[in-house]
C-alpha cells in the first residue's frame, strides 16, 4: 500500500479512536487492549501509533506495560 493511500485510510480511524477516547473519559468506562505476539512482531510500533493519535492531555491514563518472559520449562 502506498503511503498516501495508507494515510488516507488511517485518517478516519484516528478520528474514531479519538471519539472512543473521549467517550471513555466522559462515561468513566475503562478499556483494556492486549497485544500478543513474538518479539519484533511490530507490537511496539502499533502501540506507539495509537498513543500518538490520542490527545496528549487525557493520554496520561494511557499506559503500556510489557509482560514478563515465560519460564524456560514452559517454552517447550
């Protein structure tokens, strides 16, 4: 996908994400988003893209935490 087409497709989704963030703030509802995948699967870039889209003022409640690694015995 060309960058121009990507940006055009992403614009309405960013608006929708901000609408969701405002709704969550005004209703007091909470939302949990979990990204699961292997290392270097692009999760960090996706999380950063979402956080950048949100307004910086209410984004203080937006945080991300990496889960610990699994024990060697459970990887088998």
